[in-house]
C-alpha cells in the first residue's frame, strides 16, 4: 500500500484460499496482459479464459506463460469443457490441460444436459490431475433451480473433489444467482449459506452492485469471480471500505 490508513479490514494475502478474486480474460492481447499484471497482479488470484475463447485466442501458450510467471494460475472456461464432453472428447480435454501446463480446470453443465452422477465422476477423475472448480447453475435464464437443489448439487460436487463450487452468473451477472435485472436472489444465497461454508463458494459477481452486496454480507474476504481486468483494483477498494458503497461498513461504530 502507498500510505497508512487505520480501520481497514484485514485482507488475506496471496496465495489465498479465501478472499479470492477470479478474473475473466475474454481475449486480452499479450501486451494487455502485461499491462494488467503491472497494476493488478497483487489482487488477482486466478484467471479464467472465458467460455471457449482459448480456442480462437492467438499466442495462447505465451499468454498462459505470462500469467503463470506472475504466479497466477489459469484455467479454461467451463463451456470449453462442455464442448469437449458433448463431442465425447474427455480424454482429449485431459491431454489439453497437460499440453498447456494447466493445474486448474472447471467442470460445468450450464449449456448441456448432464446427470449429476456423470458430473461428479468427471470431477473425481479431473481431481486426480488438477485442482477442480465446479460450477453450479444454468446459463438459461428461464431455468430456475430451487435452493434445495443448489445445496444438494454443491454438497455432492465438493464431496466429489471440487476445491471450490462456483455460483453461476455468466459474464453479465443476469442469470443463476441473479435476476435478469442483475439483482441478487437474496433468499437463494442466504439459504445456500445455511449448509455450504462460505469459504467453499466462489460467487460470480461481475457487476459492482453485486460485489458490494457480497462484501457487505460476507466481508472483505469473500470469494468473487468473473471480474473484468479493469475492475480488479476497484473491487479491492470495495473490499477495503475505500469506495462510497462500503465506505462506512468497516469503520468502528
């Protein structure tokens, strides 16, 4: 930090297990990655190469190496996993992770139909190879999953070997955990938290108002994801109570 302020919440430090910021890279150039890391590497914990953008991204190995050289793990978006699964190419996907020296992977079923047993088996197999993040929720805004089902799925996927379960919101923050307006499904989140530890969940929260809501609910060290690269530092100020939205939240009363 550049100077001293009192009454700030204590933040975890990298490498973190809690208080994670997952950043979504939707096609940054190598130079943009370098510029991003020059300001935000301290606050970015894991990079997701959004959905299947890695398939068409130039200089992919070089990009991944830049992130990894900065000590930040990278993983392919869950939609790419699903693209391999729907084509019966799971073994090829596993080889791809090794080819690109990836140590994290996302398992999701937001775009395809998959039984819970099959999804958990994919998690179990991948967990012997990499650290698995498992996404719960649908990308279809008309498909409303009841809270008890979110809880049941999250429990099963954590037991299968997922490191964190991800609450689905897409890159826009308008499905899954949120209504089409971006408003948090507050009752859903609160019910999930009655049975799933907060530290086991990474909440996709791309919109500022969503980030503020989760910080106020769960504190500075809530795990949030799908953060745009240019929003990583603004998010850190929200976490620390240094933006108007959380300005008084951490001050001594």
